[in-house]
C-alpha cells in the first residue's frame, strides 16, 4: 500500500478540538535528531522506526535534519544526550 499525504475535510464548530486534531496530524511529519546507544546521532522522521541517516556529531545531524524539515514543512525536534527534547524549530505552514 502506497502512503500519501493525508487529506482531511472537517465540518466542526469546536475550534479547540479542531486545533488539537490538526496538531496531532501535523506531529506525524516531525523530524527528530536523537542520540543513539552507539554514540552516533540519528535523523528520524516521526513514525518511522528506521533512521534517515546516522552522523558522528549532533551538528551534522541537525544540518541534515533542518534541510529535511524545511522540504517537508515540518518541525525539527533536537534531543539531548538523554533523548529529552531540548529545542524545537518550526518550518511548517503556520496558517
């Protein structure tokens, strides 16, 4: 089965629920830079189990992750060595 972009049409008067739902849908496009047990840094698209790439330094992983996030109108979430999110960069459509 081929995966494509999600198209969603909603008719709902509750703006808060709609905003929350759209946030959940948007989260699926996030790009994460995470630290691995082998001391490398991985760039991972949220929802995927495999890394898009492995890098020796966090800076190198962020550089590639930023390009991917920009191309996908996504957020880039940078994790620290304990894999706690330390920074979030938003490259998505804010409208």
